[in-house]
C-alpha cells in the first residue's frame, strides 16, 4: 500500500529541506567614496552574517555590465537557511542596518535588492512530477 504522496507506507525518507534563499543587494557607489564604503561594507556584511538564519555572504565587484563613469558597481549575496530567516531579518534588523548606510553615505550610493530561491536539480524540475520528463 502507498501513502498519500505515492510513497510506500513506512517510507523513512527525510522531509524535503526548505529551499536555501539568496538575498542579493546590488550597489552603485560613487568612486570618490569607494574606499571608505568598502571598509564600512566589510563590517556591515560581518554583522549581518552573524544574525540567526544567515549561512554565508560574498561581496563581488560587478564587471559586466560596466559601471557608469565615476561609479563602482558591487553585488552582495547573502545566503539564508530559508524564507522565514529572511522575513525575520527584514522585519527585525534591515531598517536599522539600512539607516546606518544612509547616515554614512546617503546620496552617494544606490541599492536595489532581489531574493532568489534555490530549485531542486535532482533530475526534474519542481514544476513537474518525477514521472514527467523535463522540457
């Protein structure tokens, strides 16, 4: 006999893990403040990484597309355990941390953000059942 998801009764397979979330912050910084900004950014990223639910972070310089003249483009990708950890960060910590950057560098940088969720790549697309071929 099978359970409601088609798995044999007594199947001890682990429950699916929550999807890893990547919180990406893209920064466009005036070249004249980039050295001070990078010093601040290093401490800022370390503070965020220490918060519950964060599992890592990387800072990149964006090389393509090329930043506008007099600007430096950066991308910070934070890894989180799951969407709940991101929601907690956005609710409890983001306003204070964003305000710190605005206080120090207001008007000298722009930030845009996006959220990425990992897809299972175990041979099938999560939008299709395991028995259907992936297009």
